[in-house]
C-alpha cells in the first residue's frame, strides 16, 4: 500500500551508525539537544519502548499498539497488535528480519510479504538516526523538548532518493515531529503528526489524503534484552537456530 510505504520511508534511515556529536551539549540549542539525545540513546546497551500509531485514509482508521526492545547496536524485537486483532511478532538482526506466522512458524520478511517489518515507528533506532541526520530542522520548544515542523519541501529534501518523486504531492504535505528527553538527555518520548498527499491513491485514480499519527514512549534503559514471544496458549515461541546464530554473530561482531 503506497501510504504505508511512505510512512516506512518517512521514519526510516537504514544502516547509519551512531555518530558522536562534534560539539559539546548546548541545552539551549535544539540541534545540539537532538544530536546528543540521539547519540546517547542509540549507544545504550539496550532499551525498551512502547508505541502506538494511527493511519487514516479514505476507509476506517488502522491502529497499531506495541512494544519493542532494541539491543545495541542492531538487534530488534517487536510485538504489536493492529486493528482487527492482527498480531505480529518480529525479530530483526542487522538486515535480516523474521516474522512469526502462527501456521508455519518463523519466516523471513519477504515470505511474510512485510518488507517494512521492523522499520519506522517500530524501530526507535531508525527514528533517531533520521532525526539526527536532519537536526538542523530542530527547534527548542522549552528545556528538554524539541520540535521539528516540516513543510512538504522539507520532507521532499529529506526523502530525496528514497521515495518516487511522482508518488506524493509534497506541496500539500507536512509533518510535525516532537521529542522529549530525560535528565540524562536520552529519548523519553517521540511524536509524529503527518498529513500527506498521495498521488493516484484515491478513488478513480485521484489523490488521497493520508493522515498519520504516532507516539513512542520510553519504558526503560538497560533492562530487557529480548521479548519472550508467546503463542495463543501462552507457551513460549522459540527462535530458530539460524535466528539465534545471527543474533549472536551480530552482537559478537559489534562488541
């Protein structure tokens, strides 16, 4: 679905390692606060978040509620439920992604037809990477609170080379992003409120307005190291040997 693909792109910055800010923290400068918050959060040994999102097009809104655990530098566990009770369990290790299918077990994201699994709002590391790469848009709303008000032109510049230039009317699109930090200048909350004009996604080939809101809330740092997934009978779902091997390989390589 074009709108879902855009949201994945809008909140995704793949394969970018945390970069230490060149300058010391200036708590009165939004760009500085954002850069340091992104770095401080992304280099934690692990952290857990919960998230919720709503995607609204011409039909009924699609809601998501979930949690994720990210282990430095690139291991991600995600568990969420979407509208209608659609439950998803996802494990990501670098660029390898698995999705649990209750009928056949773990399959890769291509087999699950979910190329965006473990991306966007489901992946706080990607959100922070994207924000840090565009910290010049950040403004300090008040101490510890950052805002990025993006016009359609701003989004187009950020998404250059990532989105089909004919897929969206950027002039009629905008996004308001917010970030709050804790006393150690780490992520506390992230919010997104975006309105996007998708070309040809409406009735009879017309444009469609896509409304997206999302919120990520930090649950804790250096606590959980994984999510124990359970089936409908509350039995633990084991990871495949190749999943465990990949996770161990990534963690060992990055130590």
